[in-house]
């Protein structure tokens, strides 16, 4: 199994995953943004960065990394998530729990706010 041995490696992995997941892809490579295993790795990796800073009493850095989990809706990656949801042909057939699970996978390693989840859930319901 993969072992991340240094903070630098964890930060490099975080950056690579984030750039891959939230890049404008044409065509969309669903193996990246829609991948639940990659979503889980991304989340655990960010958890490890935060834990590293806590373990080394670097509370300011830990706080900044924790805060980074909350993305602003103005960020271009947020728009890419919306586009990917809109391009998901089965979205309308999902129940609310399935939609929220997909939102969490697409958003990972970040965490959407309640208002952002509600905004995503309205996709396809506009009249």
C-alpha cells in the first residue's frame, strides 16, 4: 500500500488531486472527478495534512488547512462541479441521498456548505 512519508509528499499529492479533479476537462474524464476511491484518498490525504500540523503544534497552519475545506461558490471549480452534475444523464433519476453522495464525491476533499448542497440539488429542477 502507498505510504506518504513527508508533509511535502502529502501537499504535492493534494495539489495534484485538486488540479486533476477541478480542472476544466474536455471531454470530462469521469475516472477522476467521479471516482469515489480518489475522493476518499483526497479526503484522507487532507486529513493527514491537518493532523500533521496539529501533531506539531502548528495550530495556525492546521486552522488554515481546515478552513480551506470550505470553498467559495465563486471559485471556478464550483462551476465545474455544477457542469459535471448537469452532464450526468442519470442525475434526475437519483434520490436525494444519491445526489448528496455524488456531490460529496465531486467536491472532495472539500466539504460543501448546506447552501451549496441545496444549490446543487436544484439542478434539473428549474422550471
